[in-house]
């Protein structure tokens, strides 16, 4: 049996994308560039100014937590793979190869890897970025396997970073580590191809978790597809927000009339939501309680919902204190089971909504109208900038929007 790095490299090198794969790549490019441009005025754009291209683009692209997610791996695939490929001069095929490696490696790592506290976007992202950048640089199968092994020492990130600058920065570090590994492999750096197999069980993974047809030519490049976020916050908040929105769409509920809120959810579905009483906008993006409050107050939580000032507003504080969370122990993954929200108003009436799939999930894909609204929310000029955008043009746009200070390996 070949080593896993060799198997991933061989699959990536031989990838012949289907029309459906290419449509996914086009959507991912537009979504990732849009949410990156939306962060042009964010402090992360300044904090990351000295980082190499791939690191800066990934950090800025992830800081608003509006980028896509691969649910089977619990990894933000495109915010790693798009910057890595763009920085190395690649396109749709290289992106799909990187995204496919990231998805497969994430499945091998499994839900237990995520629940033990790892940030799967980083642990899967570094080897995946190495593959995307490596293909763009012309590496063969053996070279790609070396690049994967060279990226492993930097394949790390922790969930305690959620709600802080570190979350998006560590995604940037992992992305750049992959690009750096690809460049080192192209320069002739050696590595042990068995390293990935040795590393996998150390972080709770199991190669046998991969589907039997994981590397079949007919299997989608990214099995399970990608979830598009409709609201700029952690994916675990999308379903509770969606449930509240369904409820208030059916009934005229004033937030000031709410006296009790009960959220029933599988524990797994809210695992990343670690800030029960958020005090900053970043913490608010990882708070189940604030998700409900923001949906009640703002109807469609957007960028302005996740500022420090909005998280601290008295009306939000009051609602947060009313939220009771009842968790069941069953299931794995962020969309396991269903979420039920029950809101009791001052007149004693109880209003209930239950949701299995939020808008934008693979089971309920974002409509053209919803996606267009998301792009428009990212900036008044974004829709025009994305019109007719290809991968070469996207790289030029990102360089113009986020110029970085050159680093030693950057222009070699």
C-alpha cells in the first residue's frame, strides 16, 4: 500500500475536474475574494501587512468568518486553498486538487480531532496548500508527496483562538506553510513520504475513515460540497439564526416582549461556540446566545451586528441572559440533528421553530438572490470587481488590494 501522502499526491496530480467541480471552483473563487475584499478596512488588514502574500490573504479572508466551510471535515477549505493557489500562480484545477486533499485529509482526521480542540482548517490546510501551490509550480507526484511532508511541522492550530485575532492569523500561517513547503520541494528539499502516516494517529486521525472510493476518478473533487455562509459568523451559528428568522417571519415578535428563550440542540452542533457572554465583536461570532439575540434584534445579522458596540448594547445583553441552552449528547458534526428555538413572550405565548438545514448548506444551497445579496454586502464595488473575474485576475486584484512586504522566499 502506498503511503497516504503518495496516494493524495497521485490523486491530485491526475485530477481531471468535471463540469460540476469547475462550477464549485468558480463559486469558491468569487466567494473567497468577496469576503476578503469586505475586510479591506478591518484591523487585520493592517496587522497582517508584513506577512507573505498567501498568509496575509488567508488571514484577511478568514477574519470576518464569512468564508465557506466543508462540513464533513469541519474545515474552511477555500480561504486556505484559494490564497495558496493564487500566490503560486495556479487556477481552478490546482484549487480543486488542494481542496480535495484538504477534504480527504479532514475526513481521515475525523470529528474527534476537531472536538479534542484542534482547528482543523489549519491542520488540514498546510498539507493542502502545499499540494495546490506545488501543482502550480509544476511538481510531479513525488514532489507533491515531499511537499505534503514538508508542510506537516507547521500543520497546527487550536480552537481556544476562536474569538481572537489568532484564529484568522493561524489560518494564514498554515496557508503560508504549505506554499513555503511547495517552494522548498521545488528547490529539491527532501522529506520522508511516510511522515503523514506517522502524524495522523498522533492527532487522532485514521486513514481507514476515508471512503473506499475516495480516490476514484468519478468521485467529486470535494466530496460533500461546500457550505456558503449567509451570515458573517461561525457556521455553528447559521442554523440557530435561521431558526429564529423562520420564527419571526411567521409571527410578529418584538424583541422587547421576549421573556424566555430556550434553544434545544445537539451538543456537537454548537461545539465551537465557546463565548456564552461575549464582550467583543469577535467573541460574538462564537456565541450561541448572541446568535439568537442578534437574529431577534437585527432580523438579518450582518457585519454591523458583530462590532464591539453592538455586542455590548443593552438590548443584546438582556436577550443573551434570557437564553437557556438544552443540549443532547447525540451526533457528530455541526449539522447533526436539528435545532429548536422556543421563544416565550410577555403575554405567555410560546413560539417555536425547528430547523435541520440552514440556508447556504449543501442540502439547501444559497439561491442566486442570496449569493448576490452576500456579494453586495461585501462592498458596493465588489460585484463589479468580481464580474468576469478569472484566477489570474483574482491574483492581480488581491495584490492590488492587499500588497505585502516581500519575504525571503516570496519572489524566488
